[in-house]
C-alpha cells in the first residue's frame, strides 16, 4: 500500500508553544491520528535559512537529533513539521531546577557528545550549541536542534575568505574565545567549547561567563577563568569541563581525549560503550583549523622558550604553563572589542524594529544628556541572545567612525508628531524574542520553547530618527562627545609609566582646581538613568502568551496588517465597521473575544496602530469596557488599548473625550487580578503618553485627575498582585523620566510616593525585577525634585523609620538596577546643598567598603563610574573620606583600571582624580599652618591634643604611591611643601605632633625615593628648596636612618640632574644657572660634610663615596675642592684590600684625584699609591674582579707617567723606587690591559711600562 502524501491541511493547529522574531512554533496534530508534532511557522523572508536548516535535518536520522517531518509553503509563511518534544528545552529545565545532580548531567552529557560527534562525522559544525537548542523528549533524551548557523568544515576558510564565509554569528555566552578574533575559524573545537559551557551551566545554573555588557563579556571570555565548580561535583567532571574551557583552541580537549576521559568511568561506566562506539565515526579533515592550530602551537613554543631563557638569566628555577598568557598572544592582539561591539550594534539597528514608534522629537527636548548619549556597547539582558559580528559589506574599518554609509532604519509612515516622546530606540523593545537575523542567515531557532521570549538585547539609547551611522559610531559620553582617541602608545593618564619623561614638569605643574558642583550634577545622570521601556507586553514584568483566534468563527474575512493598510479608504472603513459591529452589538462573549484576539494582531505596528488608535473603535472599546462584566472581554479590551497607545505615534484629542483614563482607573477595582494587570498596563501607557505631550493642559484634557493618580499610588501601597504593582511602578518610572510637565512633579514627586517605592526597593521578598523598577523610579523622582531627597538621607524618612540603612541595603543589592538607582540617589544627595550633610552623617566603615566593592567587582562601566562619582563627592564634602579611602586601598584599584575605558567611566574617573588632587594643597596648607602657629605662639605642651590636620598626612604617601595620582600630585608646589615638612619635622622647638610628623616625613621621603624619575623634572623647586632641605636634614638629624635616607635622595636627584642639564632647559630654566646652584650646593654644603659622612655608620659612607665619585666624573674640576678639604689621603687609605670602603666608587675617586694636577706627585707617593694599586691589580687579576680593572689600570698608568715626567731617565738609569711595586706586577698589568675594551688605556699602560722596560 503506497504511503500517503500529507498536506498542510491534514494538520490541526493548537496553541503556540514558542515564539521568535521571525517564527512561531505551535503544537499540532495530524488529523485522524493521535500523533503530535511541532509546527513551525516562519516568515518567507527567512527562506534561505529555513532551507539550510531543512537540508541539515534531512541529512540526519539519529535519536539525538531533532527529526524533520515535512515542509510546506502557504501564501505568507513557510511551515516546518518537526518532531514534538514534550519536555521542552534544557534552558527551561535549568531555569526551573537551577542546578542538576551529577548523574543527570552525565546522562545529558552522553546525549550531547553523541549528537555532536554524529554532526562532526558528517563534516558539519553546529556553531550554536546552547541549552535552548537542546530539546527533551518524553524519556528525557536530548535532541539537538537549531541548525540555522551550522556550516560544513570544508567551507570554513581563514581570514582570506569572503564575508559570507567569514561571518561571525552566534550566542556570545557560548562562543569560543578564538571566534572573537580575526584569525578564529569554526571548528570541532568551537563546538566542544560550547558543550563545556553547557555542562558548566548544568552544574551552576548559569554559563561560565555572563555579563549585561557585551564588551565586558568578551573581555571575560578572553582574559578570565570561570568561577570554580561547586565542591559537590566530582574531580573527573571538573577536569572534563575545565579541559573543554581551555582558551587556547589547540590545547583544548580533542575528541579522542573526550571519548577516553575518565569521567565516563564514574558510576559504573554505564556510558563507556556508547562513547567508545564514537571512535568508529571518522572525522573529516578541517584544514583551516589545522593550519591555525599549527601556527598557534609554534607561537606558544617560541613564547615558552623565551620565558625559559629569561628565567635562566634571572636564576628562576622553573617555567610553568600557568605563567603563560591564557590566550596565544597573536590571537589576543587581533581582538578589537570596541569594533566587535560597534559591529554588533550596527547589525542590531539594521535588523530591529523599535517598540515605540519613531517620532520627530528628540528624546527629551533640550536635554544634552539624552541627545548626546550614543554608546557603542550592547546591553545583554539574557545569556541566550544571538548576535551578528559580521562587518557590513564595505565597512570593514568599523574601528573608526563610519563615514561612508548610513544605517537604514525602517520607519513608520509620516504621521503627526508625538510631542516630546522619545525616538524609536529610546523605547528599546524588551518584549520580543529576537535573534536579529538577516534574511540570508539568521533564522530563529526557537523550536518549542518559551525561553526565546525572554531573549532580548537592549541597545544603549539612541534616537534613530535623528542620528546616522556616523553619529552612532562616534564615541560620546552622557554629557559630552568624546575627544579623538589617543594614539596607542599614549597612556590615558599621563605619567603612568615609570620611565623618565622630559616634558612631565611642564605638563602637570598647574594646580588642580576643585570640580564644580554643576559638573558633578551633570555627571550624576547617565543616559541609561532616563531610558524608558514599554509598559504593555513587557516581558520583564510578565510573559503573556498570545491567545490564538479562530478565523472560521470571525464574522468577516480576516486581513493581514499589510493587506489592511493596502486597501482603499472606503474598503478600510467598511472593514473597521465590521469589527466595530462585532464588538459593539449584542452578541456572544466568545465571539467578541475571538474578534478582539484577531484585532490584537493588527495593533503591534506603528503604521496600523496610528490608523486604529484614531478611529472610532477606541471610543467604542472604552464604552464596552466600562459596561462589560466579562473578565475575558475586559482583558482583551485593556490589552488592545494598551498596545495601540504603546505603538501609535499620535492619538487625536477625540479619544480624550471617551474618559478612557477614568474607565481604566475604575476597572482597577475588578476582582480578577488578570483584569487589573491589563488595566494598569493600559492606564500606564495612557498616562505616559500624556506626560510626553508638550502642552500645559494635557492632564486636564486627557482626564489624568487626582483620582487617577491615586490609583497608581494605592496599587503600590495596598496588598496587590506583584505583577500589577510592577506595571504601576513601570508607569511611574516612565512618567517621571519626563520633566516637561509640571503636573508630573505635583502628581508623583512627593514624599508619599518616595516612601512606598523605597519600601518596595528594600524588600527582599519582592521579585528582583520589581525592586529594580521601584528603585529606578525612586531615583528618577529624586532627580526631578530634590526636596524628596531629605527623607532618604536625613535621620528619618517620611514614616519615621531609618532610611539611610535602607539606602546602604540598596547599594548592597544583587540587582544591578537597584545598585545604579541607589548610587543615583546618593550622588544627588551629595550634590544637593541641603542634603550634603550626609557626607558627615554616613558611617565611613559601612559605606566606603560598599562603594569600593562596587567599583572593583562590578562588570558594568556605569556602576563603576557612579561608584567613583559617589566617592569623589564624599571626599569633596568632607576630607575624612579621603583618609578612609586610602586605607581601603581604593587607589591601587584605580591603578589597575585599563587605560581604555568607557567614555562615561573615563569622565567620572578623571573627575575623581581631579577631586582628590585638588585636596592635596588644602591638606598641606592645614598641616603647615598648624606647625607655623605652634612655633610662633610657643605651643609646646606635651599634653596638648593631637592635631586633626596630622590625620591626613598619610594620605600624601598613599597618593605618591599611586601610579595614577602621582603625576597629578607631584607638582612644584608639592615639592616645595615636602621641603617645608622636612624643616618642620626637624624644628628644635617642640610642639604637639612633632614626633608623629617626623615619622610621617620619613615615610614620605621613602616614597619620594621611589619616584625620583618624576621628582627630577621639578627642577626649580628641587634646586632651591628640596635639595637644601635634604642637606640640612643630612647635617642636623641625629638618626642614622634619617641621614641615610636624605643622602640617598640627594644622590639620586642631584647627580642625574647635574649630568643631564637638558632637563632644566625643557623646564624653561637656564642650564648654567641650574648648574651653578647645584655646584654651590656641593661645595658649600655637601663636600664639607663628607669627612663626617665617610666616618658614619654603614651604609652612609658608601653613598657618600657614590656621590663624590659621580660628582667628579661629571665635573673633574671639583677635585680641587676635595683636595682642599684634605679628603684625598682618606680615599687612598680606603684603597686597601682589607678596608670596608674599598669599592668601585672609591677607586674611581682615586683615579680622578690621581689625574688632577692640583694633587702633587709627591703626595701620591706619600699615600703609598703605587703599592696599593699594585695590590688591587694583582687581586683583580687573581679573583677576576672586573669592576676594579679599568680604574686600577688608569691609576697605574697615571702614576707611571708622573714618575717618568718627574725624573726623566737615560738608558741604564735606576728606576724610581716609588713605582717599583707597579713594575713588579708588570706582567699582570699587561695581561689585564689585554682584557679591557678601552684600547687607549691599554696602549697607555703598555707604553708606560715600556718606558721603564718593565716586562
């Protein structure tokens, strides 16, 4: 009997079980049977991707691959008939159970690897393995689906391929690190990485790398290791997952290693045979990946050999793989995260149709924070979101601003402008499951899951109606456009490098001014703080499944949206009249609900919404809603009105006469919670629409009366369904984002609303999303009306309970939106003059660790930025916070901040630095004025209280230790203050705190010793103030440690400056004048101290010799000063093998003195110089002490020349007895001369020896 050919008409269609951007999945049944199928309806525009997916599924017949049944084409859609899996998808299971036990994971892992190996054996790479693409049948068996992005390994090419071949699509949370690089290719290894991510998620409830920021997510995948798996899981499972998540693709577990992994021996090895059978499935070659792997292996080997060589040179004992970068350097270097983010954003904007229809008005008229806030990052609200990283054709240079092509955004037909309402993308749609696919490649693989409904990507706000692609890619902060990017070699904060920079002095000698509070006020608001999202059909609030309608039961012929809009005016009026009659005339409630269910499908596009919202249907819907008793009918009416008010760009005043606000407010008293939900959502959309109208009487015209406003507030105050509360909160959040109408402030910006929102935001029992919305609404009210701040930051709130603890609790909240709102409230409080007292009231020990933790651990640049802003404001208001901030080690956190930052974070970072630096002169002035007053008034009581000014002295040390702060702090004025501190600490008169100041000054000088490269450029302050103060300290201090530190600093500052007087020239000073100052300092202060210094305790003599030796090397003429001081005999005395001061610095001193004509030859004989030099030469030769060889030979040659010049001799004359010791070691001297690189010296010593026939 031949098999029957089934048609589309042979299937019954039931409820929708999954929905995506371009498709809907229904549960279906074949007529006259009990066989159920998944029926996937796809838009025809996705034909290419659908056909690709069909071809892949038809090629497989495997228990772990979703089975393809048939494919049909109707007038508007393509239909896929697929195997029906009653268990839904793995993502839904994980969202319910969070974590799975290891036995269950092993079962799922068996299915995953078996399916993946089956695909790979056919030469196919899936390219999008993730939980939502893994379905579960009635037996709990995994079935892989979602082949829309799959490709043959034979078609995968390297960087020379075509754009189509090089396309980078996928779900970032599950993409291997190499796929973010320019060299990465799809391979078996990328699929194995994705399976590692899935196994990790099965054990922890989340992927190994997650973030709401795309740039942050990519950085995590490239640089960070995932958090350790819970201890409850076995070692073999952990090893398997960690092996699959190795970032180097060539080092990742291979198929052979997976199949033979010891994990499969656990629990009796029940799947050993299944895994063993996979060996028989041969894998086709993947030449592109093999070439990449060979290249990376050679690079890693070269890097390891370099490290081994460096380790041996430094004496290290081993070189471990853990010291290697997590990703091969060439791969890491080829990643441009900003470019990837820009590309993804560009592709999103081309593929997405916004939630609220576009309008001609700006986001918020005249608000630069909204108009200029265009960012390149993409906000990921769900790990399951798919993105397209393929650069648009002809736009491969997206790492710079695009100037050649505008991104074309679909827009609605021209309609009357909706006054003041934001542009299309400012109301980014968070309510649709979108894979953002292009027609050729990106077909939604949602299958039978509701999980895709939650998949949503929200762009940082931008106004598509007003900005071209050039605008979108221009990096701007929320308050000003970003300056042109610095060259790659230019540090973001000048002076972070430790190398000496000649122009440093001129760059940073301007005293920092305190940041004005007006600038702080502007920085308090980021564009995301005022983003508004839809109220109706908001999946963050509630997932509402579309109720299907029965076309056969409609009293008219249904039309699609396109066909309805294509009809003539008379036909359109007739069509709408039939709908009107069906709903308005007495009829069966089910018939009305069915008609409204169909009508609802016409309300989701701006073009149709404008027509329908301005028809008589809306007024009729209000009348029916007011009179109906049927909950299903009320639900549909409220839903339709909400949709129309959400999508329409203009609603005529005729509708205002229907008293829609009053009727919706009255519907809120309905006993049915679902009715109240829909009514509140619709009332919220209506109120928000009214709030955006640029007319003072809008609230009166539309009937937004006190009683209507009371509905919102009472919904929050009373025992109400959480979803209804959330709709009310979202409505208030949207409404108070607009500050153009005074009625908004009068309605919602009051203590009562603040109090109830605050209580919701701080209630742990409330859903996270609701708490986030409440906190955001609260922060927006505070921005709108500063008077509402006082209850939150004062001693008590409106209800008399302590509110500051609640604010701290919000800062600690796990929900990012709550954290951001709390930071907004805190920053606003610190900016507002009346509430600024919070800086002195809040507990430092409580608040500061929280803010520091948010800055250090948050993955969101906005949270980081606002944390810095809050700390800057606290410091600005009260210096005590600066001391605590240093103790909390916030400055090292700043030092670790990458130089390339988000523009808003960069602005707040710079503001924080400027605020701190501006306090340094204040701190210095306070301490020095106290000392001056104490000394002038004779305040010397031992019992006097410790001055508070001294408490901030350690801050100066912390700032100098910070690589970010040091270049800003270390000005000429600060160097002068250091000199004043030295003199104040060493003052003979006693005053309270002097001993403590001495300890602090010692610590400060120790820190200065670490930043001499920067200090040396403050030439004038150094020569006129700091060096003289150090000389006084060296001479006057009774403490050896203090004197040594002073001498060390003098040596490290004076000599380099005297050697390189170009530093003085670059500072705008006369090099001769500077040289004169330094020489005077040496001759008048330092040289006279040398006799005492060389007799001091170690290591002072060593540094004294280093100073003198270096000085004479730079300026030999100063030898006369040394000789005049009578120091020459001492140095030749040190030139003894037994003396502790016999070092290379001393022997260079002796060489300089021997060559100085001011020292007579007889004096050298008196010093016994020849014998001592001969001993040193012999010792250097025997012990191979190379550093003594050249200076010793130089002294020997000088002594021989002097002897020959003082007593010219004829042949046969006796040799002067004084140089006999040198002639006795002539062979040694000749051998040493042969080893030195200085040829002139070698010839000199040889010639001198020949003069005396010494061999």
